[in-house]
């Protein structure tokens, strides 16, 4: 819980150090590049001020259809899925190779949330 200091009409809120560090992490400039390598296989590159990571993601047609109803391109689904992941963990924690539905094993809310995000775009 932040503490408050009262000095006349000036009020300062002091956040504990762990909150300050966590908030700074979200201020990094970030780029997510998705390239289709072949049918159902994508290379993803996440670039931030602090470096970059590369990932190989596979996507089966049935999973693509279930998650998007074919309303967005597969690259958009994967990009938005990485946005979802990066809200929850640093890029270095994301598996280097995985099938897209594996996200749901680690984050059970993934499928519901990605469908919501894609339908509101």
C-alpha cells in the first residue's frame, strides 16, 4: 500500500520500490514482428529497449478457426497472443517454440480473452 505525506496543500504518494520497478517495465518500447515461415508455422521476434527474443509458433487450422472464426489473419492472432503473454511475463520467459493453444495451459483465461480482444477490434 502506498504511503502518503501531507505538507500543506501538497500531497505526495510514495510507492514501494517493487511497484515502481514493475511500472517501469511496461514503459519499454516494444515491437512484435510476426513472419509466416510456411503453412501453420510462424517466426516471432519481440524487440524491446532491453534486447530481443525469437520464437517459433505453430498454429493448426482448427485452432485458428476456433479462436478467430477466420475474422483476422493468423499473423494478427499470433501478434495479439504475444501482447497477451507480455502483459503477464517478460519476453525471456516465453517458450522459444510452442503450439499456440499451449498458452491456455499456462494461462487458462487466454482463449476467452483473445476471443474478446479480437471481436472488439
